[in-house]
């Protein structure tokens, strides 16, 4: 089948030669590019920081906790993509619209709003931002209602007890910060920042507003002081935070959990390599921990169960996404999806025809394993 080499594309990996994924795609009826991913990883909490945690973000979909206390995979096919959708307050913002989990675990479409870039939730509600010219901010309560429009491209959104913060960059490197309080009038302020096209995310920690700016060459974290952003930490490696769920300023810098004390870094934990910090949690590639209790993980990728296909229209796509995750993440020993029943064939009682209607799942799994072996 040839040798497959990986090339980093926009947000994912893709095959230089596509014969192996193309053959698999023909068997399951999905695009070949849907089978080319980077290694699965835990990305953080996807909902409120309650105990136990109900929803976890993965690099390839979500994991939802069931009534039995176990986490089950929710495939991107359930909301029509993307693989990493914005989530907030139990809502999932997908290509097909806004979805919300029902009590039985199904995803119900509540609103046709699409193109949501970021979302956040607080006691005041769920909020989402659509990036464009102009950009828009929506309040989501089942349906979505526009509450603000803003000239310019807005990047990040944060919702907290005081209201909503939405930030973006201007031509020339300035910062736009829109403040939508729970009570009072919306304000738009501009600050000198030297963003140079970076994607910006606001966070309110205590009485200060912090900005994380992720650019092509470096990531910076700073605090708004007067009419400018004072950049405090700069990194060419990994840099996350600060976390608005905490009373003190903590960040993850180059895999270490760090406290910023009078703008000086003080290492809290370097026993693991952390890869996220948000909503009171830190994560490694395969597990999620509470920031204030990093002993036992609250979630482990290795424990994820197969998806429940109830109500999923694209069952074939969902099956392929689960098999891909299982293979790439080495989820050995997990329950296999049952083979689908053949469609009833009208006007024919031939058992051979019914047998041919079954998908060659054993061959599919073998091909996926082969593709993974060739990439290693």
C-alpha cells in the first residue's frame, strides 16, 4: 500500500499518500481526510466544574458521563462536526447548529445558529460569539438571541459572575475588549497590545482582566494596566491560563503548573507534563485532574466506552470515528460496537444477499491498524 508520511496541515495531520485511508473510506462511506488525525488527547472540561464532571473535551469529540458513572464517547458525527466544537453549559455548537444533551444522553438540536467560534457559561446564562464583519454575541437559552454586534473580528469569550468579556485584535496590533455586564450598558474599549495577528482570549481573575495571545511563533499572557496590556509571560512552547475559576493567578508554562506571585513564576507542580488549564482543571494528554487535588484523575482517556448510536443519523461516520479513536489511542480491551443488522430486502429471501449487506468491520479494523502501524 505504500508508505504514508504525515504532514501537518491546518489543525490536523493529513496523508501525503492516501491509498490506505482512501481504501478504508471507500469501505465505510466517509471522506478519506476524516481518517487522518493527530494522536487523541484530553483537552479539558467541556461543562461546569461540578462533581462529578459531566462532559470532557477530547481532540476527537467528547466524552459524557452516564448514570452508571462511566464515560462514553460522543462522536463529532452527532453534531455534524467539527471534531473540537465550542461547548458551554451543556450545549454543543456544531456545523449543524446548536445542540443540547437530553437526559437520556441524546443530542437534540435546539437552534440553527452555526459558525460559533467560542462559547462560555456562567450563572447568568450561556453565551456564544460568531466571528465575522461584524462579529456577533448571542445569549443561548434553547434558542439563540443576538445581544451585541461589534465591528472587527472577535476571537475569545469568557463568561463569569460579573458578565461577559469578548476580545479581538485590530489592524495595527491593538486589543478590542467588549464588556457585557449582567446589569448595565455594554462598553467597548481599546488597548495598546502589539498583538500582530494573535488569537486573543480574555479572563477575569479577581479584579484584573488577563489576556492570552496565541501567535504563530509565541504565546503571551498579560494583564490590562491603564490603556495597555502589560505582557508578563512569553513562551515559544506551551502556555495556558490563567484560569478564571481560581482565586489566584495560575498558569501552565512548558508543562509545569505555575503560580504568578507578584508577576514572578513559582512552580507548584512539575511531576507531570500538563497540557491544559481551564475551569478548575489541568490535563495531561490522557487524563484530567482538579487543580487543587492532583492525586487521582477525575477522567482517564483509557476508560472511555464506545458511543451510543441512539438518535445518531450518521451511524457509519460515528462508527468510523470511534474505531479511529480506539485504534489511535490504543484503547485495548474496550467493548466493540455491535455489527449493524442488515437492511430488510424486499422481494428477496436469499440469505446470501442478506449476508452481503453486512459491513466488513473485521477488515476495516485490520486496515486501520495497518494504517496506524505505517505511520509509526
